[in-house]
């Protein structure tokens, strides 16, 4: 049988210390408590070291979601070197003509206001870190000096910690985690709203550029008409009134071209602000034409379902209602518990050199205030969050229906111009050209017919622009891209409605 060693051999005896003067005795006491204090503080130090933030990892879910929904990936630079890399990529994108995808990507790389929005994720992550840390303990010290012997000072030290705070630490961390997810949902919602704004601004610039080109053509036609009218007036073939009318038409065309050109410069500056560009980077060129209109559109029922499933503001509202419910349940179930529990240890050394040490406990007893007002407030806040959630869901469905109706109306109008009205104007010009060649109509009739054709083209380009802006609004309403679908075979003629009658213009 194995014989166990006596306890005295397993645990070494504490050496018997000689009696020291009072000052040396105090030093001995501090040295004895130091290792214990380090052992108690070690878990807290390890906890604080483990609670570190990783902005790149926190932002990755947002990047993946936006990339899937918008087709472009946002970047969150957190140093000067990262910003310089993004600036280089932006210059590479600006070397080519701006398209919808490149403009959105530049804005997600370069817009400073959007970068400020990204910082909300870092702020919320810091709040999660703060919620994961227990409160610091309180340390108190007092020194009292007697007015008669013994003349030694009465010293007292105490340290205490909030116990309720430690008990609620897991719950606080869970709530902070929900608030962090809510912050990521809000940031994702802001990014998608911003993407729609970029698209609308780009479509406006493209349509305005097309309109300026068409108005320039109208000005040139009217200028030719004025030259012809002046020669005919000099020959005595037209009256002063006819000449004045032709000159007024020419000046009106120049005025409209000038106003539209000024508006184009304003639209370009708005796009510069959205893209975050300045200096030499503002000398970009936009794609000459808007994208062709798709041949089909998604159904309304599927769009409403996608919006309810995908809208990040709705997800944030759900999380807000969940947080309000958790807060209400916690306060309702803890109303009879002490509001705070401070537990610690106190040690006092009296003037006669006697030390008194023992635990201390401070309780805030819920006698008068049992949280009645707080519980009522939390209940009201929960009901408020529920009503706001339902109202937002109703508004989202209405936004989707309205945006789709607007898009369909703009599509119908663009197709009317492309299939009916503009071809009619082209045929009128061609027939007037034939009549002019046969000397049945004068040159002013041909000029007026051509001017009306260009006016119809201008209106068609505006309807074309309105369709893509309405489509961007619908994508914003469903928080994602629409299915592009197949482009109709006549999309080329939709881009250039005069293509079907090109052979007639050769007369």
C-alpha cells in the first residue's frame, strides 16, 4: 500500500517572520497581498486583451451583400496607403467613358460622405467592446489623525465592485451585438440608397448630353434657315414678317440650347459631388447613349416579396422592436431585485495598531421605486417600435407599386415615341423632302419638318431617361438590382429609332 506523504511535506510551512516596526509591517502586508491581486486581475486582463476590433472582418458581410445586390463592392480605407490605392483605381476607371457600373464603383471607392457612414460600423463595434467589459472596481482610502495619544493615524482602505453589472454582462453583450447588426443593416441601407442616387445622376447627365447634341442640330438647321430667308428676303421673295419669324425661331433655338448646356454643367457638378471627384478627375467623359430598354419587366408580386425580404431599413426596424422587447422583459423580471449590488472588502488600521478587515455590501433596495415608470415606458417603446415596423412594411409595399407604375408609364411613353410618334415624324420629313425635290413645297416647309423631328427625338430621349431613373428608384425600393432580362431584338432600333428609315434619308 502506497503511503501518502504527510501534509507538512506537501505544503511548505510559511516561515515565521520576526516582528518588525510598524512601517516595515505595513510593507509586509502589501507584499503578501500583491500576488493575490495579480491572480484576481489576470482574468480581467485576459478578457480585455481578447476584446479587440477587426474592422476588415466586420465590414466583409456588408461588402458581400452590396456586391450581390448592386454589382459593385464598397471599400473602407482606414489608412493613407489604402486611400492612395483606391485613388489609383479610380483614375483607371476614369480613363474610360463612364457607364453605370463604373460610376457606381467610383462612388463606392471615393465618396467621403459614404466613408463617414462606414465609420458607424466601427463605432458600433466599439460599443460591443465596451459592453463586453465589466465596470472597474472602486477603491477608497481615508486617513484620520487623532487629537490625543496614541498619535498614530487611523488608515482605512476599501475596494468594491458592482456585482449586478457582472451578472448582466452576458445580456449587455448580447444586446450590443444586436445593435451592431442593426448598425450594419443601416449602413447597407444607406449604401443602396446612395447607389440609386449615383445611377439617377448619371442617367440625367447622359440624357442631358444627348439633348444638348439634338438641340445643337436644331440650332444648325435654323441657322441654315435664317441664311436662306435672308437671301430670299434680299431677292424680294419673302416679306419682312417671314424673315423676322425665321430669325426669332433661330434665336429661340439658341436660347434653349444655351439653357440646356448650362443645366448640363450643373448636372456634371452634381455627379462630381456624388463620385467625390475634384481637380483633373472632373474631366471625365460619359457614355454617349443610355442603355437599351429591356424587353420585359418583373412581376409586381415578386417585387413586393423581394422588397420585404431585402430591405435593410425593415431589418433594422425588426431588430429595434426585438431590442425593445428584450429591454421590457429584462426590466419586468428584475423589478424586485436590487438596482445595484456593491460587494468588496474593507480594511482599517486603528491608532492602537489593530487591523480590522471584513467584507462590505451596498444594496439599493427597491422599496419606493420598483421600476413602474421605466416598465411603462419600455412597454410603450415596444409598442411604438411594432407600429413603426408595420407602417414601414406598408410604406415599402406602396413604394414598390408606385415605383413600378412610374417605370411602366415611362416605358410605355418611350415605346410610343420609338414605335409610333418618331417614325411618323421621320416619314413626314422624307415625304416633305420628296415634295421639295418635286418643287411642290418650299425650303421652309422642309426645315420646319426637320425641326419637329428633332424635337420629337429630344422628347424621346427625355422619356428614355425617365425610364432609367424610374428603374433606379424601383431598385432602391426593393434594395437590389432588377433582373436585366433579355433585350429585345429591336433594342438597336430603340437606341436609334431612325435606323428603320435610314434608306429613306438618302434621297
